[in-house]
């Protein structure tokens, strides 16, 4: 006997169809929602009236330091800038090299890390101007690119077959293309350059400048934060004095001005001036905030109830943008009578709000001893010591 098939009622079939349609509809709706959500995270997504675009540089705070330093504490400005930053006649003199290549003799520079992260770079060059100090020739044997963070090797420029030599005391300029190795700002922000060389007469080198230049939405320049001179075979490490906050007071890590500051009130001709000429904010960037940090103290204790005070002015080129503090002890930006305790001043520069103002920002610090200094029973007249000057720029680029 044949088994009979069971038959579904029209109502049962109808209910099953509704369930299938509901599942299909839910799946389609989920797919559509997911697709729209994913589209919203694309570089340019649309959904109805909404349009979402990503920024070329996201908002972030980037800190840097000035390499241009002028000391007018005496009333006449003198150039005390970073020796490796500019072609200005201020040189970094190495120790005495061997007269042939040695793997234990080199000159090394670590560079600042103020570029926005994750941005592709192009046209990246290492630039150095150098010469011997006497009759011998200063020669570059090879250049290594390494990471500051862990010392790892990024790339090597080998000139062992034909070393790059100066002729006596005549400077040689070398511009090495390192774009193959420095492909993003992440690499540039962690860059150490190690130069192996020799001097044919076993003498020192004079290095006029050593910088890295490149492009990522705008042209930029990296300057050294710390150099290590191991030309003699023994390392001597020196930071750029106002770049970082060591607060140790050790020679080379701080800057002491040349002359005692004036008594009773600041003098318009006596100041320390720094210029931030490499924030390198790109054209079209939106400047959200700028802050300035100055870490300083007296070079010697201010006795007999006196104190060292300051105020500062912010310039865009020769144009005064804003002033912080006044010319009396009561209105000063800050005061400090100690040669041990560091004074840290943090100020928001509310009127520095354009790319042009940020990229050429100059600060003048005016110091004086209050209420008076010098002479019988009065407070001592002193110099100031600067441990760090740093600016932080918060900006983005659409």
C-alpha cells in the first residue's frame, strides 16, 4: 500500500511564505544598513543629504622647539643658535678623526619629531655642509639611517668606493636623497643619521649644518635635538640646549645668558629672543590652539629679598601679536629667586591663530631683578638659565 503524502493547508503555506518574506526582508534591510554605514566611513560617502569626508591631517597637538636663539642680555644681540641648524658661520667642531675609516668613529644626529603622523613623504634629503680644519680632507665613508626609538637600521648610503671628501678647509655640500627609506612622517619622526668618516690628516671637521628636508602637504625641515660625536672613538653626547627639559643643570643641556639682567625694571633692548621657524604648518591648516612653555631659573640665588622676573612678547616677523605679563613685579609673567628650583611657565597664545603667524613665531623674553639689585645690602644682580622653550601647535588640514 502506498503511503499518502501529507498536505499543508493553504493557511499553513501562507504562514510559511510570510515568514520567508520577513526573513528575506530583514536580511535585505541589514545589508542596506551595513552598506550605508560602510559608505559613511569612506573618504566621501553620501546617503540622502549627508556627506562625510576625511581630513588630510587630523586634529592633533605637535610640539617643537626653536633653533634660532639671540642673546641681547647685554643690550647687543649675539647669535647663539643651534650650530647644526643654519648656514650662519656657527659651526659644530668634531673631535680628531682617524685618517682612515673606522667602524667605531662616527658623528650622529637625532632629529625632532613634530610632523603629523601617518602622512606619506616625498623629496626627502639629508643635507650636510662640512670641511676639514687644516690641510687634510674631511671624508664621508658611509651614512646610516637608524631609528631613535630602538637604534634599528632603516637604510645605508655606502660611499666606501668613492668617499665624499672636502678639499682642505673648503666646505663641501652634500644633499643625499633618502626618499627610498624615509617614506612617511612616521619614519621622519623617529630618524637618526649616523655618519662614518675620517680626516686624511687625522684632524677635526667643522660642520656648518646638518638637516633633513622633505615634503608632505607642505615642505618641512628637521633639525637636530641631540648630537653624539664619536669621531675620536669615545662618545660625547650633547643636546641642543633649549630643546628638551632635562632640568639637570649640566653643561650643554641648559642655556645661561651672557650678562646680568637689569635692576628694578626691564629694558627694551635687553632680552632673549627665540624664533620658531620650523613648525611647518601646511597652507590651509586650521590653527586651533598654540601654547608656549618656558622652563627657567636664576643662575645664582637672588639674595636679600630680591627676585628675578620676566614677561614676554610674541611677534609675527616684526609685528607684535600679543604680550604676556607686565613690567612690574606685581604684573610679571612669573618671578623666581632660586638657582635650584625651576620655574615652569605655560601660556596659551590666543592671538596666534593663522598658519603665517605660527610658522614665523618669534618670542622675546625680558628679565629683570625686582625690586632693585646691586650695591650695599641690595639683592644680587644675576643671569637667567633656560632649560627648555617649547611651543605646541594644535591644528588640522581638511
